[in-house]
């Protein structure tokens, strides 16, 4: 009696390859749709947080800001004491020289801002496959593509106009525009040019 040799025949291998190809054709669009949904939902979540922050700023009388960490793909809210003026690095250095005061290193670095745990108990991370492409603010002539970017929100109902571009691994792009009034946001499923926002 002859034993059959182990292994697959050519026909069996071709059938397996055909099945894998069909599964791939079905799965790839599904993955792309998942990423597109993720970038849109992440953008809506940021917009909701900005709106909540604007309401909180008015109630508490404190200056707030949303921090975008482009390196770690995270964002969170910080706030400062009521009636605190925003200071530049130069003005803080001048105050230090004139008054001879020693500033707490972290407060000096952050301009008096600390993470607001009532709005973001911990730093929020963008979904897998989603990242900040770039961010434009009224304070920056050039796109911010690394480090930290901010949207400042003031108790008087004003916010810093900001343009945030997010994208996923499938190059699906979404733009989030923060207006000057009451932290209002609009979401567009395309890349909005800065001149469309800041020339108005």
C-alpha cells in the first residue's frame, strides 16, 4: 500500500490564494471606512470639547486653552486663575528682572496654566491611524507641524481663531475651524486653506 505524500497540490494552493484575494478585496475598503469614521469622530470630539470649554470659561471667569500635542497626537484643556493676563516669554523675563522674583519653573513655562481636570481628567489621544496634520492660529503665520499648539478661550465669550487639519493613514482629511465667538466650531470633510479662514 502506497502512502500519499504530504503537502498541497497546485490547485489547492491556487484556491487558497483566490480566497485570500477575495477576503482582501472585501476587508480593505472596510478598513478605509473605519479610519474615515475615526478621523471624523475624533474631529467632532475635539469640537465638543472646545464648546464645553467655552461654556466653562464663561461660568468660571477663567482663561482656558485647548492644548494640541502634535508629537504624541494628544489634546487636553488647561486653565489659569481668573483675571490672569496672558504673558509672553519676554514679558515674564522682564517681570523677573524688575521684581527680582523667582518663578516656579512649571508656571513660568506654562504661563500660569495647569491642566483642567474638570474638562479633561487625563490627556486624550487621537484614535489609531489618525494624526494632526497641521494647525494654524492667529498667533502663528506658519503652520504648526510639531510641538504644541493652542486655542485660547476667554471668559468674555471670545476664542482664538484656529484651523486644525486632521488626517488618517488613508489620507482622508478633515478640517476643524474654531471661530472667534463662543468657541463655535465647524467641521469640513476636506482640507481648508488658511486664507479661507484668516482672511475673513
